């Protein structure tokens, strides 16, 4: 009952914020998995002497996924109440 009572003490804005951050967490998990998989794929392609174009593409994908992960973290968890301007 304690958890339910605490949940009732939260404002609708707090509940919505918590749900939004849960969604972001799910996206981050997928980005992290994709990043890990891309790194593994690049290592395998390099090991087998694969295609240079594939290596370049995977390298760019890794860089892009790293930027996406960093940006999503900064824009959500570390942004506070400030609004990000493009």
C-alpha cells in the first residue's frame, strides 16, 4: 500500500514526466543495443577482411549512434526544466 500512496501524492505532471522518461529509457536501451551490435559487426568484418565500404558504413553508424545516445541523454536526463532551442 505504501507504493500506491506515494503514487497518489504525485501530480499529473510528475506522472507524465516519469512516463516520458520511461519511454526515453526504452529508446536508449535500443540505441545502446544497436551501438553494441554495430561495434561487434565492425570487428567481425575487419577480422575477416571484409568490404572497405561496409567498414566505413559501420564506422559512420557507430559515430551516429554515439551522437544520438549522447544527445538524447543530454536533452532529457540532464536538461532540467530548460527548453532546448534548435
